[in-house]
C-alpha cells in the first residue's frame, strides 16, 4: 500500500455529484443521463422534481424568458409563529431557491410563439399559495389578457399557505375571477399539473383551465388520501389521486411525459384563438 499512494486518494478524484439514486426504482443513474432526459429516470421513467429555473429552461425557447415582478416579497400580516417566525422561513426559502417567492411568471416564446408562462417553485415552502403567489398568478392572467396571448401555468404545490390564514384562502377566488374574465375575452389557458398539486391550488387555478395536462404519476387532489380515508371510513382504490386515476375518471385531459411537454404545448397553442405569433413586448 505504501508503494501505491494513488489508492489512498482515488476517491477524492471522483466528483460526488456524478451519480443520482432514483427515488422510485432505487437505480443509480449517471447525472448526465438524467439531464439529457430532462430529469426523468432512464430505468423507470420516474419524473424527478424540477426547480422553477429548469422548468423555464426546459419549456421555453432559449433566451426568450422575461420575468415580471421577481422582486415581489411577502409581508407577515398575521405575525405567524410556530417553531420559528414566518419571516425566518421566508428568508430560508429565498436563500435556498434564489427566488423571492414560490411563483414566477413572465413572457416567453415556445417554438417562436409568444405566451405568458408561470411556474411554481416547490422548494419555496412547498410551492404553497399565499398572497404574493395569488397576486402573481392573477397578474400573469391579466398580462395574458392585455397582450392577447395564450397562458400556460405549471403547478407544484402543497396548497394554501397556512401561515397567511384567510388571506391565503382568498387567493382561490381572486385567481378564478381573473381566469373568468380572461376566458370571457377569448383567452386560451393550459394548466400543467406536476407532482404534487394539492389543496387550494388544485381547488382553484390549476384545475380551471381550457386544457388540463399532468406529468406521469403526479399526485393531484385536494385533501390527502389519509385524511379522506379517515373521514369516509373507507379504503380508497389503488392509485387514487394519481394523474392516471384522474385521467380515467375524466378530471384531466391528458398525461404528458416531460420530454413531450414542449411539442405538446406547441400543438395546443397553435389552436389558441390568440395566436401569440407577434413578438412579445419588453417587460415594463
């Protein structure tokens, strides 16, 4: 061993982020293979969680993203405290995600077609919907209405944010009211539900679209299965609240693998009443 010093340092020469273990099939996957497949497992096709940054990069044309209201921050209107103050939790989420809040929206293009695009960041407090998230969703809808552009929103959320109480629940009505005005004016809205899409987000804008799509295996529902079973005192069927179960029951319109999201959205947006073919104007 003394004559083979390279053996003692061999592990240090191998980067620790080359491999990822799939949480579904437990296979060890080369990280580059995951990147090539947009973070889906090459062994079992499990869809790993995506950051909002990767969601934008994987969906929109390169260089077309113009984010609005990125600096909008939440106020602690209720002085909420559990294990730590609410502002401290917000600060931790902002530091770990690089986002001021859980919703990001703006203008972009997809295959050269302009649209308004928004996506939730699940790493920011579980993608929960508080006042700022509701305001950003509403502003995204209003922007699409003003510019006469199609709208695509991607959800990944644990639901309404309990730290903001009734102020959070009010965002359900607020976003749906904005969607009603958008639809009445002739707008076209596509919702993509990813794992998980639950609670107040499911009960409002995520399921109020002209076309509702979901990624394979995504959990989509209002209350969790254990809560429902405890309430109705019955065993729920296998696969309850998965995207596949909801498609079978007619609650969503389609299941789309992540690698097919771009071409699927491009085909759908080609039928939108507002074509979005004109270049998107610059952000104010």
